[in-house]
C-alpha cells in the first residue's frame, strides 16, 4: 500500500522530516513522535483538501509528499494554537 506514490516506511520518514521542519518554522516544541504524526496527517489532510478542490499542483513522489506534509503540518499547528488559546 502506498501514500502519494511513496511506501509506508518512506511516508513515516518523510512525514517526520516534514513535521520537524514545520516545528522549526512554527517555533513549537512537540517531540519526534508528534512530528511524524503531524507530517503524515498534514500530508494526508492537505492531499484530501487539494483533491476535493480538484487541484493537483504538487504531484506524486517523495518531494511532493514532503511539501504537502510540511504545509499540512504547519496548518495543523496553527489550528491547534487557535483552539489552545480559547
């Protein structure tokens, strides 16, 4: 089974990198496990949103997965911060 053209092991590794990059950019401190979760979930959620909007800009492969994971993880951190402030 593959995710956006990458295998599950690659999705975990790339998701971890994407989550780590998002953590650094968004200046949050969540730990390695949460970085992996945020990167993978971010990529899956953003891919679903882009597919629903019929936007296929980012393509398939590990670079596309890294970019979507990074953007998606940043969005998830942003949304979490909105709820945490209330």
